[in-house]
């Protein structure tokens, strides 16, 4: 067992933490003194993120496809072996695909639900007993697409609807020892948080910003601040809830 395991800092697992919102969450929690285990299936992004974030604190990076039970088990055991405890599980890893229904195969559908929904369930199952010991917390990344859609996003929308329901099911099942909540981001610009080989600025117009009641497109920091709010012990009365962080778009009536 490493030196990290004897530390009193809290330990968080962040799935899909090598890019996008997950990377922002990892950086934010490291800056708050958390020890972090990032699970991600993209080795290139993992290596780059490890080099960038390692100076900020105690960081463990593990290659893991959360859609595969054996890989989740291996990553979970490696995390426990390294840190010796668990306080927070953030189920963030997800895949997104949009195309006409005629082009969808069963394998496409199965992969989307496997990574986006079965993975969070299985990680939560493995984490549950350890989180009970630390009075810990699970935060699931849902999506506004669980409640409204653009064409062709079948597996993503359905799996995020499942995350919404899984969240309250876990909250009722694991309470009062473990709090479980989810966050539904809207349009979040994560272009600067992608691996360098694919990174390029998102071309945002004034119209992109102005269509949001809040007056701008979201940033990954908006989600990170909601995570910190939910992890704050002063907010221990909050569980089983979904929080929209979307600039008000899910409350906007749009007419052509």
C-alpha cells in the first residue's frame, strides 16, 4: 500500500476523466486537496492528462473501458490498493453517437448503454460498501438529452434517461450512508479540454451565446462548481436529485 493510502485526504474516482468535463473535475478536485483516480479508455489522453495534472496532487491514472465488467473490477481494485479508501465516485464516462435509425446496429445500441449506463451501475455496486464506510457520495453525469432530444441520439438519450432513474434508485437504496445525485449539463464548451491531437477551438457565434437565457454557452467549470456544491458536507440534506446546468435552456420555449 502506498503512502497515499495513509493520508486523510478524501479519495475520488472520476470515470472518463482524461478529457472534457471529466478532466476539469479532476483538476478542480485535485486543487481542493482530493486524491484522484482517473479511469479512461483513451491511453493517449490518459498519458497527456497525467503529465498535466500530476503536479497538482495525488493522481492515479488507469486505463479502463467502463462498459466491460472485468476492466471495472480491475480498475476498482487497483484504486483501493493504491489509496485504501473511497469517498467519492463520479460516473462521467460516456460515448455519444447520432445517426439515422436505419444506420444503427444492435452493437451500436449495446455499446452506448453498456458504457453510459451499465458502467455507472457496476462501478456504483462495487463502490457502495466502501462509500458507506466514509459516508461518501456518488455523482452521476446525466444530460439535458435525457429530457429533450435532437434527431438520431437514441442510445445516448436513452442511457442518460436511465442515469436519471438510476440516481434516485441508488439514493433510496444506499441512504442515509451514501448520498447520490446527478447533474444534467447543457451545451458545455470543452474544446480546450480535449487531447492535443484533436484539440481545436469551438467556433462560437454571438447567436450561440445569446440563445441561452444566461447569455452564454457553458464552461466545464460550471459543472465543476456544481460538483463542489454537492460534495460540501453542509449540503447533506440533498440526495436523489438532478440538477440542470444548462444556462436555462430546458426552461425556454422556442418557436419558429
